[in-house]
């Protein structure tokens, strides 16, 4: 009789195989995980340095531009995961899975684990290509924060959308919200702190503080150490993801 470890490994292998087929069957999802990240990497490695040489005013904003491009890789991975989950909802496959001993939490580990690993690798490579003079630990710290956006996006959208069309609409809206903390760099008052409610705020601030000798971020004066910004952002993302995980499990155990 197969051991539980063997069954667990086989389940993971099956999920990876099925997800890979689903992704490469859809041209949009294929582009999300291949062509688009490659274009972002080329932009970071070649186009951005060229732009900075041409337009000096871009120099202090390099960390923010890099953050936006790197963050998109995580958000797109979250979008791919979202569409796969919503497709299973549409086909009633998820309900069939939860009739078995497979719990929603374990289901999400299967579904989100691989995209998170993918995002961690892609983010690390892109931050290294950006040459922001981060140390290896700082690159990994930033990549970790970015990776945690995968479950946040996937769980947020799947909790409110019922199909892929709605999911795409919500993705566009949430992506705009994720970008909005950039406005905090232009606000020289305490009002900029309001953006700290948005999880991506902490990723922008962490990279901005590390990537600039004199940061353009007036809003970080109240948290003026990179380790503090990372810690707050990490804890905040963990708490938000746990809340979304409970919401997802409650909705799908009905």
C-alpha cells in the first residue's frame, strides 16, 4: 500500500502537470508567465539604463520603476493562479475535490506553492539584473515581499469573482490599486501614510530606501530603517493572506 508521503508527492506532481497544461493551453496565461516577464527583464536590464542616461530626471526614480516591473511578475503569477482556480470553480471540480479528504488549505498549498516559487525566482533574477546595488540578502528580502503578492491577489479575486471574466475585471482594478502607493512619493505630508494600508506600499518603500542614496520617499521618514519597513511589510502581508485564506476556506466549505 502506498505511503502517505508517496501519495502527497504524487498529488503535487499531478497538480503541476495539470496546471502546466492549463496554462500553455491558454495564450493569455502563456504570455503572462513567459513573454511578459521576459519583456520586463529586458526593460530593466537594457531599456531602463538607456532611459536614465537619456533623461537624468529618471535617476532618483529607478528603484520605483524597477519595483513596478518586478511586482508585475508576482501579480501576473497571481492572476494565472486566479484564473485556474476560477476555471475549476466553473467546472465544479473544486467542489468534487473538497468531497475528498483534501481541505481548502491543502488545496491552496498545491495551487499557490508553485507560482510563489516561480515568482521568487523571477523576482530575484530581475532585481539582480536591475543592479540597484542591493546585497544578496536585500534582493531576497525584496523578492520575498513580492512573492507574497501571489496569494494575496489570487485569494482576493477568487473570493469575490465567480468566473474568469469577472476575475480579469477585478485583476485590472486591483492592479491599479497595487500601483497607487507610488503617489505617496509625491505627497510631502502625513497624508502619505494613508497609503500604508495598501500592502504594496511597503514593497515600494523598502526598495526606494535601499536603492537611493537620498531617497525621494518623503513618506518613509516615520519608518526610517529598511529592516523596520521589511518587518512591517512582511507581517502585514502574512496577516492579510491568513485572513484571505480563512475567507476562501469558509466560502468553499459550504
